[in-house]
């Protein structure tokens, strides 16, 4: 019974004995943070004396902007600072390692439809891992700029409520939030103020605040590659939560030591760094932006990270006015002492002080008040090293980069100066106070950095201006997201690296799922088709040895696909209209080609143009025609009494006998040599052995072979763009054309460039046009307005430099022209091959323009780098004359349908192939059209005659008189040529039988 009573008593609720109580919460120790900060709520931080709102400033472009644009930026920043009168500001500049893992994840997710891996070759996982390893080895970082703005001071009641928060949270939770609720309107006002142009600031996110606190409390320690993400929904750190920023980090200084030691834990390992803190001292008048760069940006040139902390107080006008009156009184008293008491002239320094006081007073009483507001502040710079010697050495480099115009001081009490970098900490000392206007402070432009490219595309290199950061570029971001053109210009002189850059873009985008057709007349990019990972999906076609008719002018213009017009208001009418435009384009193209084949004196005769125009109209514009039918039509006209038609036919027949001219005339007994059902991802068209005219030479100086080469190049360019319209319009496609300066000299070449520019967005195409001179592309009407991205390599000629800047949309006449001549500097007294990475000025089409260095140095891409190396090297040839690389390369890496190596060509004494010996006696060709009036008088009396079985498409009766203009009638809209529809997207390139 007693046991049951004791058990029952144990189950009863314990009763509190009289005179005694449980320990409860009274026995808990009180936690006091080692820093002045007491809590963080969103982007607001609170200490015992003030509340500050923290913002993240947007990166500001500084390079390749005009002085007027830079002055506008400085005035905008100054106006925003001037609105913060009476407030304390804390400016913090830190760095964050480039988020390699985030880029890799975005790049992997953006690689849609990538090709399968090939056994024994570099697979996708290996490629992506190699890109990450190489990028992490570069140790590059992004600049991050934070600005803390004082919202309100804190009184005794605020501090008492903050201290009693654990108790009040249960009793009166509204009282704890009352302080922040009262500041809502003030915080909203500051948010709107700093969000304008200039600072372009946004409230710091919880992740940003956490990163700023960790980088400040662990000043100088290596930045972690990955920062633990703040749990979702967490935006408040209580007093006890601040221990997460201070625990595990210790900062101390030995007496009279020039640095402070910081010891912390990173991934369970103890790390020690020595930090040297400098302070900005005396500064002479800087001329920003006319001569000098923003003075805070100078530290970006150093090869190690630099931290900035600035405490700034924006003064009220009445405070400045009173101080100016006192200073003016002192100066007048000193002047009176010299002049009245001693009858001496005052020193000039005293007169300059008086003038400066009057100037400041005038600034405060006239003009915009915001821009003339005064401030004072303290600017600190921190650098770190693995030991004291390295930290002091880096501090000396900071002094050197700022001298002689800015004096940097190395003060004592390094521990207190280092703690200034932590938000909320007090000033270490008021020494080295700097005074000036808000315009002077805004001229520091702390957020100025290199900003170009995106964060999801292929890695093409790194910036090489004041700021060094990786450059990623997605060639299809403009078309898919920003609804812009996909037109890209690659400009540079010989040896500037155009082919290397094109090969890099083609290779890396192929790996990520794109399809490319490349026209490379000289042929170095054909080596891409031999790479093991690309060979099964690639083909190389040397057009000069291809099947007859592959460059038939009637076949290189694709036929529109009806399914591409399903979104039109009247799909049937739109499709038929595009078919008619395609037919007119074919007629115009064959007219230009045949005119170009004629001797120059014959082609410029008005009657020549007339008889050719009649014959072309008679043949029509269907895609099953060929130039031989035009010659047959000329023969019929000659038999009907048109003697000149026979003359033109004779000359064309003579050109038809040339080996290369066979590409224009198909074998009617065979199928189209371009069509094939294989899914090719890469098609490289080359024309090795073709002799092009010297750039800039007049057409009357061209030989017959050179004239034919230009026409073949024009047709090959049209053949290249045909793949755009035969594939699914949503597939990511690319077209790369070299030697495009010759296209600008041919009317149909200009039409081709204009068509690619206008259709690139609709058909998701990135079109690369490579040329030695920007002026060749600018001659194409509308090219400058349609171009999206631009790469400009080394350019030495003054006129070419000016045109290149116009293409970049960069101000001219302000000194950027000379900079283009310094890209990719070449050693003058070095006999070693110049294989240094090439430099380009890259405009990404979205406002970013920077000088970049092309990077293909990763170990995983060594075979790609070797394939794109176009520098001649005799050591690559063995003693027997067999190329070493070819002897060692396995046969399995040859691309399907790859033509046999070219046979040697017997050369005559004058350097021309023996097979075109007879062509040297012919005159040169030109694209000279007949006068409109002559043709108008003649054409109405010559009715068109159709051969048996020929028929005209709807609207094909478009009068070819319009072809005499610079562009064909109706070509304000480019014909959309398309191929057959398939459920599965076909390749951008089709195989040659």
C-alpha cells in the first residue's frame, strides 16, 4: 500500500515548496558580442547608438566611355550623396571569388541538345570539369561594393528595449518591433533615393549581409570558395546569432608591429594571415575623368585582393557656412597682420587659401545644392599576406601605385584600424581626415569595374584592364532572351587571332549543343573536324574539289518551308510571298555571278546587262534551274538576231571550261550534292588553292582567276546560310564567314549580310563575320545598327581604327584609336614564335565593352589549341617530308567524307597554277549595271520566253528592272528559305554525296 501511495505521489504534479523556487532562466549567463553590432534585421544593422541600412551598389562601366558620359555618372553619384546630408555613411569594398560552381551549373543547364560522348575522346563531364579546374586555378574574383547609410540614432529607451528583448518578446512583442516600424518610412525614402542612376543600389540580401560580416570579421583570411547559404526565410540575426561571425576568428597585434595578425578556421583548418592597414593621406588635385582614373580604382590593378573601408559624414550647409566664416576670419586676420602691422605683402599660399574659401562659399550659395554639399571622411585600405614580410611588401605596392598624386599613410594601432572594417565599429582615430565636396568623393567611383559578358555562356577569356575577371558569353542569349540580333563582327589585321577566336567559339558552343556551318577559305578551321570528339558529327568539304554544281546559284538559296509561317496572319499568303522573294533572289544572284565571270570591258557594257537580264528572266527563279540554261537562252537569242547575246554566251562558255567553274554547273543526272540525311553538327567549307584579290584593289585590276574566286566565295557564303533555313528554327545554329570584306563588294553579298542580320533572331542564329577592316562591313547598309556583338583585334591603320570604334559604338577622337594598335603587343627583339594569347576589345551588345584576353590554355584543351595553331613551324615536318602530327594521328579521327589530301599543283615561273595559264590574258571583271533608262526602253519589246516545262511561281513576274538598284525589289524583307520538316531537328549542315 505504501508503495502504491509513493507511486501515485510520483505521478502527481510537483508542488513548489514555500520559500524556495526553481532556477529558471535567472542562472543563464549573458552573452555580449565582441563587436559593437547588436542585431541584424533584413538589410538594417543596429548598434547601441545607431541604425544603418546596407545596400549593394551595381557595377559601373568606366572603360571605353566618353568623358561626357563619365562626368554624367560622377554628377549623378554626387547628387545622390548630397541628398544624404547629416548622415554617416560606411563604404565597404570587398571581393568575392568568381562563383565557378554557379557558372558551371548554369552552363550545364544551358547546354541543350549537346552531342553524345565519343569513346576514347574528351566527354562532356571531362570538358566541364576541365573548364572548372582551369577557371579555379586563375583565382579571379568579383568586386562587391556595399554602402551603409545611417537611418536614425538610438536613444536610451531604444537601448533598454533592445536589452530587454528576450523578456519583452513574450510579454509585449510589439514593443520590440516598434523601433523598426517607426523607421519604415525613412528606410523607404532612402531605398528610393539610392536606387536612381549613379549608385544604382539595391537593399542587401541576407546572403549579402552574411558575406559582408564574414569578410569583415575575418579580414585578410582567404575567402571561402562557397559560403554556407543563409536558410530560407531567415533575415534576422539576434544578438546571440552574431557569434557565428566572430567565433573562430582572433585578431591581435604585437606592440609596434606594422601589421595585425588574424587567425581563423577555414574548413576545420587553422589559417593565419598578417594584415596591413593604410590610410589615404594628402591628395593633389586629380583631373577625373579628363586625365586620371577614379582614384579608388587604382587598387584594382594590383595582383592581390584589396579591401576598402570609408567612414563618411555628409555635412549640412549651415555647419559648413559657420566653419567657412571662421576660416575666412582667420585668413583675413593673418593678411591684415602682414599688411597693416608690418607693411609686408602676404605670402601667396595665404592668398590661395583666401581664394579657395571664397570659392567654396560661392559653391554653397549658388548652383545645385546637392552637388556643392561638403563632407569629410576617412578612407582605409587593407592588404594581407601569409606573413608580415609579404603583407608589408604588398602595402608598399599600394603606396607605389598611388604615388605621387596620392599619399598613403601606414599608421600605428593597426588592431583598431583593422576593426574599422567591421560594420558598426567606431573610428580608430580621427587622424588623416579628408575634406572635400560630394563631387570629389563621387569621382572615386568605387563601383567602377570591368563588366562584360554574362554568367551562363562559354568561357572565352578574361578582362585585362584595371579589373581582371572571367568573361563568359552565351551567343544565343541575345536572340532567346533579349530579342536582339545575332550578328557578330570579328575584325582585326593579319595575325590578330580572328581564326583562333572563331575556332574557340565554334568548338565550345558545339560541345554545348549548337550546330555550326563555317566558311573558311584558307582552311585552318577544318582541323576541328578531325578532333576525336567532333569527328563523327563533322564533315569537311573542299569546295574546289567537290561535286559539280555544289555552288549552283539556283540551289544555294533555300526554298521557304511552309511550317515556318504558321504564326503569320495569313500563313499561305506569307509563304507564297517568301517563295517569290526567294525566286527573285536566285535570279539576281545568277545575274551577278554571270556578270562577274565576264571580262571587265564586256561586263560594263549596257547591252551586256540587257541580254543577260533577258536570258535570266526567261529561265526563271525555280530552284531546279542552273546557269547552263541561261547560256542556252543566250544562244537562242543569238539565233534570233541578237548578235551581242552570242558574244556573251561565247565568253561564258569559255569560263565554263575552267576547272573551278564546274562548281556552278551541276551534273543533271545526279542528285543535289548538298543533301544528305546524316545529322552533322559541324560543316566546314574550305577553298584551299583559291586566289583572292588583294584587299582594296579595284575590280579592273583583278585577274580572271581572282574574279572567279570572288564569285565562288559569294556563292559559298550563300550556301553556308542555306543551312539556317533547312533546320528547325528553334535550334541553336551558328554561321561563321571569313573573308567577308569581299562580300561587301558584291551586291548580292550585301543582300546576304543584310538577310543574316535580320533573320538571325527569328531563326536563332549567331552569325560571325570576320574581316580585316571594319569599313568593309560598315559599307553594308544598316550593318552598324543591326550588329549585336563585336570583337576588334589589333588594328594599326588610323582610318581602320576609327571605323572599328564606330563598329564598337565607342566614342571616337578621345584616344581609344591608339589603344587598338597596342592590342596583343609583339616582342621586337625576340626570335621565338609569338604564341601569346591574343587581345580583343569585346562589345557584348548589351552595354559592356572591355579589353579581353582570349584564353584556351586549359590542359584539357591542349589538343584543340594545337589544332587551331596556324603558325608555320618547320619542326613539325619529319626528315622524310611527312608531317609529324599526321604520321602520329590515328586514322580513326578523320571526319566522315573528308576529301583526300590535295594533289600538288605544278606552278609556272610567274607563280600561277599551270591549269589557269590562259586566264592571264583576260581583262578584269566588275559589277557595273546598265542604266535604268536603257533597259526600260529595251525590255518592253522583248517578251519573256519560257523553255518547255518551265513555269513561273506566283508573283515571279516581279520586273527585273529593279535588280539594277543596289538591292533587289522587295528585298527589304529577306526571304526565309526553309527545308523539309522533320519531327527530329535536322543538322545545320547536310552531307555531300
